[in-house]
C-alpha cells in the first residue's frame, strides 16, 4: 500500500529532525508496534514534540503505512477540555495510534477519552506522554525483546502471589496484599491489541487488594507535578498508606507536599492505591526526573487514583491517576526475594 498523508496545517513529513532520534523512533514503529504497510496509523502530537513526531512519521513512511498526523494546537486551545473530534473520528478508522505530547494540567480527561477509543476498538496504541530527546536516546533504545522476556518471568512469579513487600534504605517499608480477582498486566514495550502501552515500556502492574506502609518517594511523582518538581533525590516525599488510602504526606518541600495532597484529593478515590507495579526496563540505570521513563526503572512504583479497571478487573473509578517512584528497592514475593538494591535476582 502506498503511503497516504493527510495533515493538519503543520506538516511533519518535511520537518527536519535530529537523526539521533531515529533509532528510538524505529524501535517504536518496527519493534514495539510492529506496524505493517496495510495498517493505518493516527499520529497525535503537539508543537513542543513535533520533531520527535517527525522522526516517527519518517519511520512510518519507511514501512509504507498510511497515516494521518495531527498537531493538537492546530485543532484546539491547550489545555484540552476534550479530545478534538477530528482525531476521534480518525482513530475510528485506524488500527494503530501514537500519542507523543507534552502533558498539560487538567488534560487527563482528554487522554482518557482517547484510551476509551483505543480500548473499545482494541487498537495498538503507543502512549508517549512527555516524551523528550533524552528518553528517545535512552529508554527508547532498549532491547525490548529482552525487557519482554524479563517481564514475562516477573508476571509468572507474581500472578499467583498473595503478598509483595518492598523496602529501601531510604525508609520504604510497604506491603501489598493482592486480590486474586485482579489481573496482572505486562507492558514491556511490545504492544498488542489486548493492552495499549507507554513507550518506553518495561513494567508489570495490577490493582492491589490493599496496600499498607510507608513509601519514600526519592524518584519522581507523576502527571504535571513531574515537570514541576523533577527528580526528588534530594527532597523526597514520604507518604503513609493505611487500608489502601493515603493518610499522610511529608516533605521538606512544602509546595510539593501541598500539591500532591491536593491532587490526591480531587475525587473520592483519588487517594486510593489503584496501581501496584514493578519496573522491568533493566537498561535504565537511574531516575532522570521524567515519569514516562522513570516508572519503568527497576523497582516498585504505585499510583493513586484510576485503577485501569478495564484491564485489571477493578470495579471502581477515579478521574485522576498519579504515579510515584522510589529508588533502589528490595522486593519480596511471598517471602522470596526477587530484587536487591534495585537489581533483579532473576535473569532476562
């Protein structure tokens, strides 16, 4: 099939881009999404991310896949209230979608509208929120076949487990009791119609039954707070969880403390642990202050809010979702240690 291009007013196929972006873009198109020439692709980007989107579009043209490319600012005012209708309509006739956009405050609703279409139509979808050059040169260059092999081994260990404990030298001591009715989901970077995934990939997650304990977040917090506060290595946020609900937050950075508390009290379930996850991208060496990559860093992370019940089976909902990541954790699954100081004790 010949490549078909329908653009908004901002052309991407003629936009110059840094050739260093190409290996990561090729990984996304050919390995993670495995796009075929017969498949139509919807590409969604914004003004800030245009060069990265141009590198992705170039790889689509190499493959020969037809695509429609959209720049959000050409269609609506940011922050978005809703996902623009032309994009929704275009997704209805695509098999694959790529979302390479910098998040803005209060846009989660529009992203959920997008993933609702993805889930209903079982599209292969690459979610690249806050993608940047550093991530394209690091996490997106991973050997995702290797990450996938390790992720499958981790799923085999945890999917029938009753309890996972995470500790760290920084003070984390947290126990997750698991609900056997909730599924574990693998998002290793190898994206399938059954589950869309973030890129770069490298995690397995579930909705926990109940989490209790203390988590010292010396990595990053998610959503728009990530850009605001970055790497928390020197100003960690310590949180207390009881009965799966956030009960206390403490940090020397009082603005971080206040913003996080307010975010996690947006609706009745914003303070509820909706995700318990293990990062499996073993090619990442440290946290960089970008949640898209850092949540794949080997270790444990959790998220408050939306439990992605469509995939895990959880029967409750929240309008918010914020991930929190720590560094150099130890992990025990039903008493068996699988990670020490951030290093897996199992081989890929």
